């Protein structure tokens, strides 16, 4: 596992040594459009998907406190379509420890909102019970043994 990026809103790790074409991201805090660190974290992940041929991101949201409506709209309008264009097939979701974080996750990964800008070329975004379950699912998605 190698750290790709870290700032106050995320830590991104390349875990392709364990699961091919996969990264692990730990999202933190409250995500807002006027927080440049939040936008930078997302853009770094998008760039890395393309650069490193990443197909799956395991997203740990345990410390996500929430997200503003304009940030959620930006995710649906820009982030998800770009992630798909850059090769991401799935984002596996680990829940937040915060009620507002989980409400934000429900809105963030709303299937209809994601499909609005991605059409039938959507992204697989299941909620997963824990990291080990996420790793098993990630291996299946990328066709890896183990």
C-alpha cells in the first residue's frame, strides 16, 4: 500500500499490490465547494484513476461529517461522469460514524442523481459492511484471485 495523497479531507492509498486496479480512500470532515482542499482531493482521485488505470475505489466515510448541497451537485454534474470517463467502474461505500455524514452519503450516491449525468454508463456504488467485505467485492470486480 502506498500513499498517493493526503490533505485535511482525504487520504488516498494505492492498494494495487493487494488488489489490482484498486485504491482506498478515507474521506473526512465536511465537504463544501468553498473548501479548496475538498475539491483538490476529489480532483487528485480523478487524475489518479486515469493515470494508474484504477477501476475500483474503496471509500471509507467513517469520518465524513457531511456535504453541502452545492458539493453534492458538483459530484453528480462533474465528479461521477469524469470518474467513469477516467476508468472507474465501482466505488465501494463504507458508512459514516456521523448521522449527517450518512444522510449526505444517501444523497451523494442516489442512483437517479448519478444517472442524470452518466446515463446507462453508470458507476456501481454499493454500501459495504466493512473493509474486508469491500476487498472481497473489489477482487470480484477486477477479476482478481485471492
